[in-house]
């Protein structure tokens, strides 16, 4: 019996665990799920005879090494910063490891050690990163195999509330880690390539630089730039591409309203807002404005940002409750944590809500002397509050990769991401069985400036 050790039983692990348990009899698997909350892990096992749940602390080196040494494969669903100790132990004991997280520099540095120990560290096999890599490479390789030359590549992904449950003026609810949403884009300039020109967008300008896109029958969205799009030229083998852009999808109007908080400084996470527990949200947001006793905080913000006090932007801001006299109640909190605390109440998914993942790639390429444009789009809806679209699109490709490694169909060694045909083709094929598939639209080429 092969032993699978899953570390982390959070929301994004739900579908992963279900897939492995559902297929455990056929493949003779025993699945051990370790989480800091034994109760959470037990809920995910749900009494399945081939599953076992334990309380597990990644910082317990003795237990960590024991369980990894006893496993046939390890799946780390921990936060990205915690993968290193797992990866090092996997190399030490000669065990393959799978994770959905981006490859860190520390993990990348383990490549030769992993190869020396005949170990595979497969990363970026979730949705973004993951499905985005695989679906993009499938089209890129197909175009190249025909003799085509790709001149432009854009890829945008978003986790949103499904249209039926979209009932607030932001057209947004938290469908994944709220903190990541609040601090998105901080720390470095977003960089991409547009029509052969390098573009660098600092954080304070990020949400002003959006582009509009249409996705199948869902209508119009907007996308703001992700951090580093340039690195994907080498990863995807598109060294001569003229446009390389990766972005995050929201509904139109979100970014301009969110930019209010960014410009005021309310999203920053690098200082403590003094006496935060005793202040109201109105006092909090007012602290970022110019002192003026003759104007209220809403007037000051509207004037500072040169927006109409009765505009849709100010309506969105007002709707959050940021101008209320409710006490914050958080001790020694940063502005970002205060804002997150407020929005978790307003952007919370209701019990019957469903989320969705939307993804779209745009390819412009030359083939046989003609210029062509291809859109490849994916929409996935969540089933319930456990098997969300996020959980489905993160967990399913991870689970399929685990199966393929255990069955000997993936034999690569070292630090890898799923950009090789022998990895992405069978995974994408099986994903279609779970309604995770792309719709392609070939559109006549028209010269058009996107205005990014």
C-alpha cells in the first residue's frame, strides 16, 4: 500500500483530499492528513477507511522527519514560506513532493540536491500558478509545432463570486485568503512588456492601470498587472515576444474604488495604528486625510482624490462601513489588518453563495504570413462552501499529479513546474472530466491599442 502524506487541511485542500480518498481503493493508497487542527483534518477524512487525520505542527522536526520518511509521496498545502523544511526533509529521505505554490529561490536552489537523490519537487501545480501554465503551454507548443511565431501573450485569472450571488456594489467577495487580497501588489513594481516597450508600474499606480477584457458569456471584466510578467518569457519559451502580460481579474470599477484605500495609505501593513482597538473606522480612515474641521471625512477624501462625492466610487467606499462609528476592536493592528477586519464582514461569502474561477489567455501569432488572434478561456463554478471553485481548481491538478507520480507516469527529477508536455497533457485531459476545460475562440486580427 502506497502512503500519501498531506500537510495542511485548509479550504484549498478539500477537493485534493476527496479525490485521493475516492481513488484510494483502486490504487491501494493510504492517505495521512496532518494539520495544526486535528478537527479540521478529521472533517476532511470524513470517516473514510483509507484516511487518517492527525494533529501536526510543521515546526516539530522529529515528527516531521518521521512522517515524511514513512511516506511514499508528500503533498505540502502549507503557506509558501513553510515549504522549505518539508522539501529539505523530502530530499533527505528520498521522497517526492508536490505543492501548488510558486517556486521560491530557496526551493529552486535545491534542484541539484533533488536530482542527486532521485527526487522530484513538483511545484506550481494548482490553478494560478498551475492550470495557467499548463493551458498556456499547450497552446504555445501547438502553435510552434505548426511553425507559428507568437508575438503577444496575455494571461489573466481571478477568483470571484459567481454571477448569481453577486449582490454587492463591489461585485466582489472573499473567495480565498483575505490578507492576500488586501496587500496585493505591495513590495515591488509590477513589470510587463507591451508592444516591445518595458512597463513598470509602482504600487501606488497599480490600480489605475487596468485593461478591459471580455470572457465568453460572462461579459466584461478588468485586469490589473501582476508583479513580474517578464520572467515568463523564458519559462514559456517566448524570448522574442513583443507583449507579455499577466494580470488579476476583477469586475469593472473594482480597481478604481480600491485605489481610494491605496492612495490614502489604508492598505499598508508596515506600521501599527496606535490605540486601534479603541478607535472607530471613521477615525481610522480620517487619520489619513488632511486636518480640516470644516469638512467631514467623506468630503476630504473626495476632494483629495478628485472624485465626485456622489460617484459610484464613493458609494462603494461608503458601503463598506469605513465611515461608521463602529469600534475597530483590534489591538496593535496595522492599517491593512484593520481594513481586512472590516471587509471580512462586508465581503463574506453567504452560506448559499458559490464562487467561480475565471481565466483567459490571449495569443497573437504569425502563421503562413497571416496574423492571428486566439482567446482561450476557462470558467469553473464552485459546488458548495467546501468544494469551492478555488478548491476544485487548486486541488484537482495537485491530486492528478500525485497519482501520475505514484503510477510512474511522471518520472522527472529535480525542481519542476508543469510546463513539459508529458506532464501537462494528461493532467489537462483528466481535468476535463471535472469540468475544468478551456473554450477557444479564433478571432480575425484587427490592429488595436489596448492602452495598458
